[in-house]
């Protein structure tokens, strides 16, 4: 047995010994609202089905999760849409929420109140299955309402079983979410392309597109875009944060980022790729939480601050895609890290050796 095989065997034994307790914090989910049950369903394809005002009263209801072949559509391959309405329970309000849809066969696009919030696989003319992937999509706060929200799921099935097949279906949150002193979620400016002058605090971004974050940039017309884009945002430091040592928390970014505050580089996650095919450099950084310590001499306490985030996306979704976003005290960040730390990073390192 060679060294690599021995290492993998040891890692497996340790995982078993810990009862697989080393899974990342991303699996520490608590259900806020159960969405399993009967959803509205219609075969065919029409983009108007994503519209919350579309009248689906004539649609059938089928059980979710479950293959549509078991709900009266045996042998059907092609497009179909699901729709369901929900209101947020009190315990879910103010939290970072995710929609869990289990496995979907083969490809899907998911809309919240008419806005695209995620997708897996590819639709025709070049279909690509993602039947093995459990779906989990951020519910962007800027798209959510307290009452009467609509989720619409467009599904394409190429062969065999089709639809929202199995797994947990509902709205979930993480009870150990980091405490945000001042939120940076909401409106940002976005421009595709790459120019380091865009990091300057006095750069005029008046002509840039207004977007929401955290939301993948695919939702704003860039679904097939791979490359570089820049985000910019102005903010002030609230009174309750001015005496704290602060961390800039930027949720998750797909794939690699460089962050500038008031024209000076604050930090980076992942080595900047040479080109889109440079997979080794941006591999799994899209799953990492971004946290950057802010030196006190780089922050304006009495006036505006300008945050610029340079993002490289190489595959599928892109941009600042998951939250929360905001200023965090160093004390709260340390506490959050201690509560949520696991051996996951060790095993990730171990398997790469």
C-alpha cells in the first residue's frame, strides 16, 4: 500500500470514528418551513410560468418529492413546471434562508417571485443531467416577501425518471449564522470586464448596472458569462461598530475574488487564474466563506467608504452568490469560528496530500 492509499484509509477510519461529525458547517441546517406536499404542475414550457401573477388555477397538483412518472405521467420526457406559494414564518425572518429541493432529474431552473435564483444541469439544445446533485439555492432577501411568495421550478427530463425526485424539500437556515453588526446586503453596482482603476474610491461608477447581492450575477442577465466582473458599494460605519475591530464578511463568491477598500487591497481568496481553463486555481473556492480583517487606518469612520470586489468566474454560476454580507466584530467572528469549526479543513488537506 503506497503513502497516498494509506493516508486515505486513515482518513476514512477517522471519519468513521467521529461518526462523520466532520462534515462542514454547511450541513448544519434547521428547517424553517416544510414545502413537501402537493405542488401545482404542468407539462410543457412557457417562460410566463415563472411569473407570480400567472394564473395556475387549472394546473394539476402532484406530490413533491416524487417522480412525475408515479403521479400520472408515465414515460413522459421533456419540459414541465412546478409552482408553490408560501409565507415566511416568524422564526425565519431576518435570517439567511436557503431553498432545499432534493434531487431533480435532469436539469432545473428555479425562480423566486419571478427572479432566477439558481439552476443545475443544462437545458436543450445541449442537455446535461445533474440528477445526482441535491439542490440548494439561496433565497435572496431582496426578492423575498413576508407573505405570498412564489417558487417556480422549470425542469427538463431527458430519459427515465423525471421531476423533483427525492430528498428534503423546504426552506432552511443555519442556527449558528454569524452575527452581522451592519449589513451590506442589498443594492450594489456591477460591471463586467476588468480594469484595476475600478478599485479606486473616486472612480465614477454612475453608469454601472444596479444589482442585488448576495445574488448570483446570472440573475441579472449573465447566465452564460464566464470571466471577470467588478462589484462596488458605498457604505458608512454605524455608531455601534466604530469602537470594534472589524471583519468584512462577504458570504460566498464564485469563484475567486480580490477585495479593495477605499482603493487599497484588503485581501483575496484563491490564486487569480490565468484564464478560464485554469481549473486548478479556482477549484472549490466558491464554497468558502469570505472574511477579511479591516485595518483601522483603512476605514473611514466619519465619512463614506468604497468597497470594490473583483470577481473571476470560470464555471456555471458567478458573483457574490451567498450570504450573509456585512461588518462583523472580531470578537463575534472568533466566536462563530469556534462554534462552527470542525475537522473538515483537515480532511480536505489530507485527501489532497
